[in-house]
């Protein structure tokens, strides 16, 4: 499912369900936590008032970290580009990004912090897809004898309900 909240709930429900089945162990999810992420959140209404677009912001932030070629020279038949960027992108702190100035359509410089902020979120190590949609796979191991007893008591309508309610995960 494309709904992150629903996918997380279905993943948790599935894991909880499997934990209550005798003989099921080693339950794992493909949803492995990655590094924390900072997401830049833009106030689009404020940007419109200031004469800015998301493209203006992305261009400036990208140039700050990757650099932008401002000129080039030809020396001994080789062209050498000169880039302007922040001094050390790997050491640059997130708060510093908000101090960047963005040029609006009138050529005026507007501090990014006037219309943006960061949200810290939990990152995902790997994003899996199934049929073009984000997915999570839950796996588990079983003990032969114990699971056979459970299987006999696992009613057909319970299996259908389980599959229908967790369609985004299967």
C-alpha cells in the first residue's frame, strides 16, 4: 500500500498475530530501520508570497552541497571547471542549511528559514516494492509438530480474513 501509516500498522498486526501462534519463531520484517533523516518542509503559501518556487530552493540547496560551475578555463588543451560550494559539505550542520539565502523572481535574497523547517524522521535502510507499490515482507520459521496442530485449527474463514486484511503486505 502507498499509505505508510497503514503499512506500518499491518506489519505490526501481522507480527503480533504470528507471535501468538505456538511453534512460530524467528519472526523478521524486511522493514529495517536506517539512519535518521532530515526532511526539509516548505511552506508553499509563504513561498508564493515571497516569489519563490520549490525549484528555486532545490537548485540553491543542491548548489550549496554539490557546487555550481561558475567559470572554466582551458589549460594545455584541458578544460578546468571552477565550482562554488560551501566549504565542507560533510561537516555542514542542518541548521546551517536554513541560513542559506534563496534568490526570488525579483532578485531579492530570502533566508530559507523564513519559509522552511526540518522534520527529523526515522529512515528506512531499504525500500522494497511489489507490483510498483511499497511493500513489507514478514517472515518466520516454524516447528513442525506444533504448527501442524495449529494448522488443523486454522479455519478457512480465518485464513481468508487474514489475507484480505493484510493485502498490502502479501
